[in-house]
C-alpha cells in the first residue's frame, strides 16, 4: 500500500494511494478527501459487541469506515489534533496504542481493546488500550511530533502517561507515581509509565491534558 505523510510534524496529512480493488479501514471522521473512484462503506468492525467494546471502554468511534477503490485513486486522512502521523508495518505482530491514536489500517488488521489491569487505575489516560494485531499497515496519530525509542532486553525507560502513543506487545509496563505523594501533587509531573524492553515505544512531544490545563483557565467564563 503506497502512502505518504505530508506537512509533518505539526499538521500532518496522510495520503494513501489505492490501486483497483485495494481497501483501507479508517476511524470514522478521519477522512479529509478522496478520489471520485473510491467507495466508502461504514460498518461495525468486529460486530456489534466489538464496536460497543471499543466505544464504551476505549472511547473510539462505534463505526469503522472501509474505503475500496474501483479505479486507482487516493484517500487523505488527518488527526483531530495538530501533530504527526506514525506509519508501521505489522507482520503477525501486536501493537498497543492509547485510545484516540488510531487513524487507519489495512482491513486485515484486527482492532480490539485490552484491559490495562489495576496498575493503570490511577492513570489519567484510562483503563483500556487499543490492541492492533495481524499483518498489514497501521497508521497512528499524535499530539505534536512522534519520537520512537528502541529498548533493548531489560532496558527500562520512564514516560509521562500523557505522552504515550504506542508500544510493542513485547514491552512490559507499569504505571506509578514519580517520587513521593508530595512530588506527585506539587511537581506537576503526576503519574508515569515505566516500560521495560525489548521493543519499541512511541511517544508524543506534546500532552493533550497539559494543553487543556493551560487552555481552560484562559477561556472566558459565562457571566
């Protein structure tokens, strides 16, 4: 599947070229434009229960759009926030992504939700992760630029939970406070995710929650 990410990293636009008969699945609302020879069908990927699980547990859209080309053409996608787009090929692998990061994938990629366990109970990013598995292309979005880190076996790395985008299934993780209780409330750092290799992790250079904490107090209040 030929594709190109334009205008990165601040205002990325994903352009995918589809040959006749090629298909691409995408998050509802992510499409920006497409050629006239491409048809779009809206379905509940994984059936009713699978769609409900993604919507209720991980905050993803209830529906998935599938684009199929009747003749060679292109489809363009963009994330809702200004930032970059990460493209990767899975070959029988599994990738875990934060809810809201998914944009599009090959239709063969299975999309499910994974219970993060009690260790994520206090994580402001929620209890569930998206589980992307199979063989094909996956496209994820970020708030800000995406930085990939490759961890060797046993190597540990700490990331603020608001900056996580995705990580390989081989990476082990836990969520904890950075320092003591006083540091958590006074330092502004809050909770962090400690990851242990081997595998790749993808982080974003900006945090949506930090941005909202800065923006909301500046909005005019109702009189």
